[in-house]
């Protein structure tokens, strides 16, 4: 490449100055392109390229027609090529491009900066000082690979350079090997930094050679505990180097075992050349850790040695210098008195003495005695920062009286002062603190409150309880805010209480719940049904999540239930433990679960399945009761109708049937007149005879002669077809039933309508002409299956028993037709009619003939329509009675 550059220089008509520069990053660089050995081009034909990019003409400066300058900023650390080139002069002129181009490489870097914090040390080797000096410094500034910075350590003794160490590119800990350490001699030490862009020196260290010495730590450090001095420890050590080489000063530090806070002994007390020291004002029966170090005793000279190894020792015991921390736990059946060891127990506590006194006792030691409670403490318990809690005694509080409790702590040396705690009969009479606030902050619980305004408070007790574990701390009466000093855990709920203490009397507390840090619940609540589900509703119940599983304050519960793909969600407050789901579908299976949420997350509980009822509770019973009531209503209405309409029902369903036992038809015959019979109570009175004029009868006969044959046929047909249950006036048949009023047993025969007998008169009636052959009176046997009457079975021995009563009808000269016809008199016809009437037995009934829906009563005037009818009697063998129609 060098040869190529030379060839380019000698053969090219363009040359750039300066050649191969080293440029400082952050500055501007100016290069000049000159035209040599040719007149074919001028400066106007030149242009610049930087890394294949043409430089803007605004950065060009034309010096003359053969020289052109360019100025570019140096910003990047990467090396770049800068070229000067020539444009085409004319299309007709062809130039040799190899001769009209020239370039240089721009190398970039940083200027060296002054090294800082130069330090050198000469360590102890055995019993003397090592002749080698090790130095360190800090590199300042930046370097590039193309322009590195080298550092040179120079140690000069008087005017003579003793040693120069070159460390390339970076800092280190170079060691300057000297033949002999020059004690008590002046040394000049510095560092020089240089590269292609310049050179610079660090500050010079011009010190006595002993200034750079660092000895070993003191050896054989021991600590002695003396029984006569329970608050002090004696420390001894050995010098690490002889005083001929160096006089030393010492420093001592100590701390309690397990603590990371060191206490330093003032340098004024250990600046002398000493080998022992007594630590004072220590706590008795406490393990301390002690360390010692040393350096050159000359002020501002030398380096501190490393700390010696730990020396550990326990101070001697002393009697307790503070009271036991007495407190109480209130339970349902009484009070438990507990206490912590005195903060200044000064030894292992072996027992507590307690006395419980009622203020009514005048002499404290008169009625009450001290009770000893033995305890067993180890050395670890006494040296631990966490004081042991001891249960002293439990007493019942059946009567709400005030109680005073006195407690002292005893160790191997003596006993402490008495601690007093007063349980008032009514704690509410002592006001609590106001506006208590507790909140977490940077892994601690902070408390703040306002004191009661009523009475001055001597001190406060801050209590925190979690999962049956209790702890407390005491604060002065002037305290308004504090930090809980106990060991607190994350995701655990603490019930914090602040008790004001009024000269030993416990006031009413203020409470607050708080978490040191909240998280998502471990699990959700377990849901179950309260009772059986209904048709459209189900009552869900769940228990609160256990305190240790909440890991935070529950903000709400979310109830999920589903019967298919769709999931329903209902959010309820955190204080809810039951909820009734409504608008459910009947006879449907549902899955439900509950999610519990805190500000940090949520967790689901276990699923619970249930199926709703097909019918709501009581629905079937309601249907049955409704149907039963309806049926009962129908029955009652039917009974009422039967009761109020019994006559009508009896008439339609159980018609009155004449008693065949009282019938005389079996004994009666036209040929055998019946003897008179006294009317019975059940029979009609007999035949009434109406006196009427012959003329009237004649008129009636003549009027009906034309229609009489037709009526006769009608009468005959109806007489033959009439049944016993029918009316004696040829009414339709009726069913026969038993009547409870008639008495006797029911007949075995059928109760259906049947014919018993029919009677036909032998002579014409009402003007009717009988047949040419005289017809005998007919007595027809009934077609009924019932047994015959005695009179029917023995026809020849019929006895005429009935009485025949006739009333005489007065004869009138004539009768007048109702139609207004001309009066006529026919005595013969009327006499015939009277004879026919006389032939009718007196025991038979008569009823008027119904024609044209008109009925003639016996009180009316006798007319041609008055027709005697043949009685038809039916019987009931079991009854034997006679009932006229």
C-alpha cells in the first residue's frame, strides 16, 4: 500500500496535504488538493469524496486555479478515506482517470487526559516493610483502537529516577520493585499518559517513604471478662511491627453478638503506642464482639491495617436494672397475666414473683402473698434481642372489681424493681386515643394517633396480635407516632391496638387491622346450599376464608353460576356470607362457585352442583288442597240443592206409588158389588154426587155424541196401557221407590214401571153406544211379575169390603150448554148416565178428564166433560198401603 501511495503521488497530477494525519475527534479538519505537472484541468474541475460521499461545495475554498481546500468535521471514531477527484473537462477530451485522483486515510482518536487518584502502598512482609511499592490510579478520558493511550509510572528518589513502569492502554496495579525500602526518605511518584495526540502527567506524590506503609493488623487479640466489673471488658493485643521501623496508633470497635452496628472507641483514647484497653459501660451478661487495627502514628500518614480477627466474650451478670414488661390477655373466663424479661435483665432470669391484690385490702402484704413462678432460660435466650414472653397467672373476673398486679424478676445476682399493672373495674372510664391510623411503609408498620384530651397519659402500650401470637412495645407519653419494632410477616393480618396507660391503669384501647403486605387469597370460599333448592331459587351460604388464607383484605365476593355455556356473575360486598339466587329454571342442574378478591388478586373456591325442583314446595299440596276444596264445594252445593229441592227431586226420581196392600181392585168386579167399606185415612172420601138439571146433562150428551166414539177409543187404549205408577187419569208411568216413612222391608221385585190391571166398562158412557154384543165387564190380570193379591188369587171368594158413598145430585129442569146453544132436555140420556155413575164403586176415585188443557174441578158446574175414570191401583207388597192419586 505504501508503494501504491508513492506511485499515486509520483504518477498523479493531484496531491492532498497533509498526508496520513491523526485527527482529534470533535475538531474540524482542513485538507488541500493541489494540481501538479499538468495544465489540462483547473481547481474548478476538482471535487471531494468522503467515504464514497461527495462533499458539499459549500465546504470548498478555492485558493487559486491549481489548489482547492475542503473543511470537514471529525465526529466518528471509525477511520475514513478522503479523495480529491477531477470531473470530465470535455466530451472530446479523454483523461487518464488514474492520474487525476488522490486520497488520504483519516485516523481518529482522543487526546490523553490527566490520570487521577494516584495512590501507592508498601505492605508489611514478615517483621519488616516490603521493598516493593504497588501503585494504583484512575484512567480519565476515552481511547480508540487506532490511537491508544499508554501510562508510565515513575518513582523518583531525590533527583534520581529509580524505576519507570509502562502500562499500555489501561490502568493496573503495577509493582515497583525496590532493592531496600527507603524508610524515612522522600519519594516522588507520578503517572504519565501519552498517545499520538499528546502527553500529560498526573499529580505528584511527594511523601516520606513511611507514608506509604501499611502494616499487618494487631496479633493475639484477647478479651477478658472480670466478675467485679460486669459492665466492662479488658482487651489485649501485640504490635505487628517493631517500633524501630514504625510507631503505630490503634483503633477499637465492638458490638453485641448478632448486631451489625459497630461502636468505635474515640481515637484520642487509643492514639498512643499501647497494647491493651478496657471497654466500659457495657451491658452485663451480654456477648460482645471486638476488633482492633493500627497505622502509622504520624498524623495523616500511612494506611490503616485490616481489622483483626473477632474476639468474643460475655460480660458478667448483674441484678436487673429495669422492671419486667407486664401485660395482660383478656379471655372469656378471666385474665391472663404475661410479661417479658426486663429489657436490662443483666443475666438469666430464673423466676418471677407475682402478687395480685384487691385495692380494698389496706395492707399490701397483709392479705396477699408473693407467688413464685420458676422459669428456665438459656444463654441464647438472655443474649437474644427478642425477649421471651412468660405466662404468669390466670385469674377469673366474676365480679367486676379492680385488681392490682405486682411482678418482679430475679436472676442469680438480685431482683428487679416491681412492675405494676392495674385492671380497672370499668376501663371505659379512661378515654382512648383518637384518630388511630396504621399503614405499611417500606416493610414497616407506621402508627399515628392523637392523645386523649381528658387526662394526661403516662405511657402507651402498642399491641399487635396475629393468629394467637401476641407482642407489644411501650412508648413514652409524649409519643404521637411510632414504628412497630417486632418481627412482622407479609400477607399476615395484624390487629393493632393502642392502650393509653394512666399511672399504671389501663385505658380503653383503639384498634385497627392492617397487613404489612397484601397478596391474592390462597383459595376462595367453599359454597353450599342452605336447605334444599326451590323451583326458581336457591339460597347459597359460605364461610369466611380463614385469616391465614386471605393474605389481604377481602374487597368483594363474586358468585358464578351456570347451567350450560352461559356463565352468570353476581358481585356482593365482603361482609356477605349468604345470597339467594333467583329466576332459576325449574328441574335444571346448576354449577356454582365463589371468587374472593383483594386489591392484589383473587382466587376461586370449589364448585358446588345442585338441581332445582320440578315443582315448588307446596305446589303439589296446593293443587291437592284446591281440588279437594273444589270437590268439597261441589258436594256441599249438591247436598244443599238436595236439601232445598228434596221435594222436587223426590217427585222426579222417587214418585209416590200407591200401596197395593190397601187396593180393592182385587175384590171388585162389576158383577159382584162390594160391601160398604169405611174410608181409610189414606183414601179419598168417595164419590161426590152433583145435582144437575136433566136438560144440562142432555145438552152435554148431545154435544159430545159426535166426538164420543173417538174419545172412547182413546180411553180404551190408554186404560189398557196405563201403568200402576201412572196417574189414575191415564198419565205416563212412574218409577216406584221405597219410602222410609212407610216402614217395612223393600220388595224383592223390580221397581220399574209395570202394568197391573185394566178395567173396561160394559155399558156405554157419556152418550156412547155400546156394541151390538153386550160386552161384559173385563177384569184383566196384570202382567207384573209381582205376586198376586189374595183377592186376585181367590176370585170366587171376593168379599166386598169397601164402603160406597154416594152423594145425591139434585135434578134440575134442564141444563144449558156452555156454548150458548138452544136448551134441550133429554131425561132418558141423563138417567142412563146416572145409572152408570151408580155402578161405580164408592171406593174408586174420580178425576176430571183433561181436554184442551182445561181441568174441571168438583166446584165447577157439571158439564159434559166430567168423566169418571176407572181407578188403577198399584201395590207394594212390603208396604200393604193404598195411596190414591
